[in-house]
C-alpha cells in the first residue's frame, strides 16, 4: 500500500510566523521574575502577588509541502531550520516539554482558562487545567494534520456512527504523546497525583456497548496508522443513562458528563448546517424538486482531537449538537406569559441530542429517533461535500467525488446517508439521477452488526413520509431501480420465484408494486387441456344430468346466502340506555348490525438494511462466522445477485488502551520477554510469548501482575458495591449489554446451581468440590426492555442472598457492578481470569470484549459464536472452554422444541424450582422462569436455548474448576491467550478496511 509522507521544506512562498510561548509567573511582591515549579495542592500565598506573563518568541518561517510515495521511493526528509529545532526537542509534537514547563502550563490554564473559582487548586480544577494543557499539544498536531489533508487533497474516509464509546481521554492522550511520566512529575510538583487527576474525568457518554467501543478503537487505529479519516457522531447531553442498582433492580438517571463542560472539545461556531423536517415537496418551473416549509434547525460542530500513538497524526471526531437561531425564540409569546410555547422551537431542536436511543414505543419517541439519524446524516454529508468543493477549488468534478470520499455506515443508523446524498446531488447540485446514483453507490459502504431480525431496522413508511417527504420519493425511486434489476436478472417466466425475490429484497415492505410493474405477478390463466374428440362426445342424457346438477348447486348456494343474510339482519347489538337502566335508548342505536372486524393490513415499512445493501458498493460482517451467516441467511438473495459486494472484516481492539495503558504491569512483562515495545504497534510480536509459556520465571511474574490487578479490583468493588471479596478466589466476569441472547440468565442460573449444590454439602465437601469464585456482572438493560431488567434484578437478588450466607463465605460471591462503562472495564479486564461469552450460537455478530479479555491473559468460556470461533483457533482449543450447541443446529433445536420433543435436564428443572421456592427473596420470578418453559408463544419456549445448553455449561464449568486448581497449567493457558490475541488488533482491521473497501493510503506527517 502506498504511503504519503508530508513534510515542511524551505521555500520563498507561503511565509508565516512561528510563535513559541514561554510562560513565566512574575513575583510582583519581590520585583523579580521566577518560574513557579512547585506548590502544594491549592493554598494561595497571600504574601505574594503572582502574575503570569507569556512572552512570545516570533521567528519568520516559510513552508511548502513535499510528498513522497514511500512504497516506491527511499525515505527522504528535507526540513527547514525551525523543523530541525522542533525535532531536536521531540518527535511527537513541535516540542517535548519537561516537567517544569508542563507545570507552568497547567498553572497558566488554572489561572487564565478558568472554569472554577480562584481560591483553590483542588482535584476537579487540576484535572481541567491538566486536560487543557494536553489539548494545547494536541491542537498543534491536529491543525498540522488538517492542513496537510487540505493541501494534498487525498482521499479521506468518514466513519459515521450513532455511538463512540471513548472512555476517559487524559491517560490515553498523554500515553500516545509519550508524556505520561513527564505529566506525572509535573503534577507531583503541583502537589497532585496523576492517577487521582485522571479519575476526575467522567466517561464521555456517547455510546452504550460494542458498537461504540469498536468505533472508538477504529479512530485510535486510523490516527496511529496515519490514515486520512474523520469520525462523525452526535453530542448527547445526557448519554444513554446512568445506571443505579436499588432493591427494585435497575434505575435509570440522566448522565451528567457535560455538567462541568468537556475540556477536550472545541465548538466550531462557524461550522453549522441547516437540517429540515416535515414540509412539502414541490416541482419548480424548471422541473426541479424543492423541499419547502416544515421545521428547520441548525447542526453545530463540536470537534474532539484523536491522537495517534507515536505519530503526529491527530484526526478529528466531529460531533453535532442541535439548536435554532435566536429568532426561533418567540419573545412575544414569552412576554404574554406563554413561556413553554415561546421556547417550543428551541426545545424541539435541542432534544434531538439529549439522549442516546430514546425510548421508541411512542410515536414521539420514533420521530425523535428518526430525527437523530437524519441529523447525523444530513449535517455530516453537507460538511463532507463542502470540504470536497473547497479542496477541489474551481475545478469541481462530481464524478471524482468517490475518488476523494469514502463513507462507512456503522450499522443501519446512518442509512439515510444514501437518500440524503442523492437529494443533495440532484436537487441542490443539479446532477441527473443516473449520475447521482452512480456516485452514491461508489461512495457508500455498510457494516452489518447483527443477525437479529428486530435489530435490522425498519421504519414506518407513513412516519417517514411525514418527516422526510423528499427522501421517501427518492427511496421509492431506488426501490423501483431495484425491482428493475431483479426483473432483468430473474425474468418473468417463473412468477413464484420472482414474487419471492421481490418480497425478500425490496426496500419497501408491504407496498404495492409501482405502476410500471403492476402486471408482473399476474399469473396467466391455465389454457384448457386438449382432450380427444371422442371424450367430448356426450349423450343428450349426460348433458341434461350435468345441467340439472349445476342448477341444483346454484340454487343451494343462493339459499345459503339468503339464510346468512337473514341471520345477520336478526343480530341486533344491545345498547344500554343513555339515561339510566330504564331510560330510553338513543335513537338509531337499535338495529345496528354486528360487522366482523376487518383483518388489518400489514404496515408499510422501509427496510433500512436492504437500502444499505442496494445503495452501497460494499457490505461487511464483523467475524468470519457472522459474515457467512450474512451471506447464507440474512442477505442471501442479495449475495446471489451481487456476490462481489460482500466481505468479512473481523473486529479488533486497540492494544494501546486495552493492554499498554490499562495494564502497565503486564505491558512491562511483555516488553521484557519479547525484548521490544514494538508489540504495541505490531501485535504479531505477542506471538513470541508462546516459546516462554512454560518458563517458571515468566509464570511467576505473570501471576504477580494478575494478583496486583485483582487487588485493585477488590478495592474498587468494595467502594462501588460494599461487598468485600477475596483476591485469592477466581475472578469470573461477564460484562456486556444485558440481553437475552447474551445469556446472562444462563450464567446466573449456573451460579444458582453451584450454590444449591454447596448448600447440600458439608463444609469439607464444598472445599474439595469447588474452587472459590467471585462472579462479577456488569452491563445496562435498555430502559424499556422488561425481561432484561428482570435479569438484572435476579442477579442482584441472588448476590444479596449468597454474599450474606455465612455457610458459603468466600467460596462464592456474586457482584453486580453498577453503571458499567469503559473506565470500569479498564480496571476489571486486567483482573479477570475467566470471562464468559456465552451467547446463543449464531446470534452474536462478533463481540469485542472477548478480544480485550484474551489480550489480558483471561481465559474464555463460550460458545462457537462471533469472534469466539477465531479466538479459539488462535489461542488453541486447549486454552478455551467450549460448550453448547453449534450455529447450524439452532434452527433444528427450535423446531424440536416447537414440536414438544425437547426433554429438559433434571438439574435445570431443579434450579428453576429452587428459584421459585423464594430462597432469593419475595420477588415473583414466574415471568422470568416461564420464558424458559412451554413449546411456543411470545416470551415463551426458551428461544435462546438456555435450557438446552445448561447441562453442557455446568459440565464445562467443572472443567474450569479442575484447570484452575493447577495454577501452573492455568498460567500457561493465560500466557497463550495473550500470545494468540495478536490477530485481534483494530490496526489489522483498519488496514483491511483501508485497502479493500475505502481505497485510502496513509499520509505520514514529518
């Protein structure tokens, strides 16, 4: 792959100034200058008056741009004197400051970029000042990166996602800049500890689970690998929700991550775009379509820098917030006392970015979700197009748009990019349908993240027509284009085949065919079969008999119809009197016929996933097994039509955040035993650990690092839950979004079985049979997902009972960690020893937490689902605890259940009875247990096969206990998991996207 290097070289053109700021605190009381290099915590010395003066050193500098294709030429670097001076001080930014200069910068921001009162320099204030000083360094590289992309006009990728689950940014930023030690020293000079400062940062509430975490890993890899790319998302004020655990289970409250502002973001008040909803579509005199009227809002850009590791490249995450201009505030209504009405337009605009995934059971919730998706798509595309036009200067060639722009839709949420790009190209830029469609298909690509039917988004056609009338017109035309393609491919001779293809593949579901195709599915009448003339000859008697039979049949049918009509006329609906029991009935009430209720027509829907497949040039799954299911089942008809569109891109996670920064003890061990720190960028080097897996010294160091991390987790769990657990127990962890297919219910029922067995044994038998375990859960259930919330309640009830059972003691603890997020994961994952990834086979697209656990030497127990399949291949079958049904067996097992042939394991039945006995409290778990029973019906019949896999699961857990008793064997397995995780770096995934979907090349800043 070609790599472009971007450097600054001397030239007589484009003269600018280079400014270096030197900050000094002036001791006015003594009349002399002095740099403040220390200080204790926050007390102000009232005997001194300190003023910070910033002296600017200005030197003339001229720069032009030199680009080399590294793949074809030897590396060559030519620099001006300023650049040489900068690199002599450090190669990650224009300067590598020492601890004293960083301390001065932090103090400067504490005084002159104030968000707090000046009296104290406590932890919150110190965090913001520290973050702002780091941001200064990032902005230098950020602006250089942006300037480079503008001047080179290279092809750029744009990653659109409803979620970016970043976690804390401070430690990641200084780690990527190579300044962790320097900042720690600087803060020590100021009386603070880096770790305490970092803990002040709230997690950015911009996501929920794997979708958002993957997107953030991808941004890290894009920056680290020097790819020209940006991310686009929404700036949610209140996030998804903050989870609290009470006696009633999960409680949701609003996130407060922006309450004290976000030190990393920069609002771009000059980057705003109009976004329209509702209105009407009219055709002008020139034949052009115009979308007019309706509700207009503005999307405002907030930019967040994303630094790469050991590179100057710093890319951008642009988040949109929504508002209306000041004239949207109705001052007249406000002064008339109609305060709510006065701010209605403002409220309608701002609430679009209030909450991630607002409840959509109401029509208002559905409208809000669709508004969110369209805002992301419209604002981002307007921004991308404006950048394309600016970089093209006077020579705008729209046919080159796909050669400069690649748009990746992360799941179906950004699907409206397709009709929105069509709308802009046709209605605003004046292109023809053919030109716009060709550009759109070459620009867009779609990542599928699910095989669950309910997660393949569908929107009401009626709702979309109301909210986005022009887009529905375009979608209808795309649907018609698809119909034309299907007819051309399969012909009209086989009506049944054509009907099936159209039903499966059309974008518009339950919508009549367009007029041009209305007679496609009309089956020709069967032509009479020719019979010998001898058979046609009938006697007069035979003909008369047949005529009589026909007359009798007609008379009988007529009599039946008359009788049915008489019965309907006799049926009178009884109506109660209006004025009391004996009062007169309303006139006309009597004699009303009972009319049978008509069968409701199926709703007309827009299938967003189908639109993604049709409107883009690439569709990818996120694990090998998932991509095969996508081709064989989810989009099989499309795969048969366009096999070249379908690809696999197995997910990955960034080794910077998920080993290097969150697990420094393990990182040092890996570096020592591999002899280099290159593994942080080239994870293939992790494989070298295999040859040391049996080394006793490595194993001893490995266990010591794990215990150190477990001790940190013990303190955290005590602080967050009140439960004290033993660091000598096995740490068994399942942390992920709460969902029935992820089967937290299987895990907790296995724990209940374990507890029941313990209670039936003597203390000695328990210790001989069971290894001590701390079973840790974490994850959020969507506020409207009742069954998932029941599971959370069940887990906490089981924990409350077991954790207070003195007979059991430290042999078994169950802890549910509230408000699980990235920062909690960074603490729990390094401490983990067994991790549960136990979804029903074929239902998890990939998973990424399984990769993080494996990287940190945790052994996985799981089914052959998602990336588990590939993890098991890489780490070795002996180093993975496998159980459960296989993906290809699932359909047959559900059919067996529906036919009443499934026989549950007696141990499973015992566990359900144990739960119903009330041992875990008074809560009624009949609904939860009932979902595992019966053979059919909504919410019944154990759709996710918990009962089927239960025997295999508990038997596999016995193997886990056996392996853990042999700590030498267990440590070897742990080392081999880290060694085998090299494939699951997001760097590998991004290289594949860049090469095989986006067609972009790295641009390395010198």
